[in-house]
């Protein structure tokens, strides 16, 4: 009997793309892609899968989704700054968005008292404060709560708990190493590398990139002040990502040793 595959989809980490390119191709027995937390999707004896991303581009991607996504474009909630749709306007609006979440007055919604509404706290979109660590530690009930967090979720989740749950996963990949992540998934599932994974082979395989109709953007083009504001609200996420990357790179070294092929081509 094929084991259930459970995919922990943290929003804006290329989760939709990896599901199309890898997870669905390897199994029809899939639970996940609902953007719910580790604890909400965890199953006994299931194969646990996940994806993680560097915090700076991850947070910028969340903002761009909230500003431009067709599901949110026509929502004009008070306080969500939208000026022009060029690069300068995006940087200005992004900084205003970050200032909201960096404010000492910011609070997540209290589901018991309803003192703060989901629309007031994150404009019915994402709360970027340590989102990846939150997904590994929160008991949020649905994707709406997981996206925005609740008063039960600390701004800085336990890094120990987040790492413990990360290490319970059978496989996880990194957005910045998308193709090698996919190759590792295929190898762990099938016991061999597809030809497109081998650096020695010219690859013509077209990989998915689900961008939700959002224009391209580059966090490296933002000024240092804005980057520091991202860093301030992602300190736990950065620790979690660093730990994930250490494990991932060690696994890649072992994968290349076992197969005799390089899978990271631009070392």
C-alpha cells in the first residue's frame, strides 16, 4: 500500500510549482497544498514533505502577492498603501507594509475576543512575521488563520520546536535550489536520477513556475533600510532556513556521491 504523502505548503515558497513538477507526478495519494500548518496536516505513518525559502525574497513575494494578486487587487482596505505600479512604487508600498508589521502596536487577531479582525490585522492577506517558523509550530485551524496568524501564535515561535518538526520531514526542498530539490525528491522516491537532473546532460525539461500572475520582482534591488526591516521580523525564520540549508546541502553531497553525478551545476 502506498503511503500517504503530506505536503506542508508554506505560501510563497514555490509550493504550487513543486507539487506540479514533483509531488503529483510521484503519487496520487496526496494530502496538502492547502497552506495549513505542520500540526494541522501531520498524519501518522505519512511521508512528510515541505519547502522553504530565504526570508528576504519570501517576505517581498508575500507583499507582491497581496498588492497584485487578482484575488486581492480590488480590496481597498484602510491602511494598505498602494501608490504606483512601477518599481519605485512597489518599494515605497512595501516599506509602508513592513512598517505596519514592525510597529509595536501591531497585534495578531484574537479569535476568542475578536478584538482585532482578520481584515484589520493583515488586510485579509499574509502576516509575514516569521511565517515559516509559524507554519512549523502553529495549531491554526485553516489556511486563513495560518496565513495571518492568531493571538495564540507568538511573533517569535520556538526555534527548537520548529527545527524538531523540520527534522521529522522525510523530504524538504529550498526555493533557491529548486531543480536540485526536485531531483532529490525523485531520487528518494524512485532510487535513481532522471536525466534532466544530471549537469552533464543538456536538459530540455520545462519546469513549472506558478507566479499567480504577479510581475517579476527582485529583493536585491531594494535598499538596505528596507532589507533590515524584513530581517527584524524574520529572525526565527532565518535561523530555521539556515538549519534547513545545512541539512539540504549535506544531503546533496551524499546524493552526488551515491549517483556519481553533479546536480548543483553552478557551484
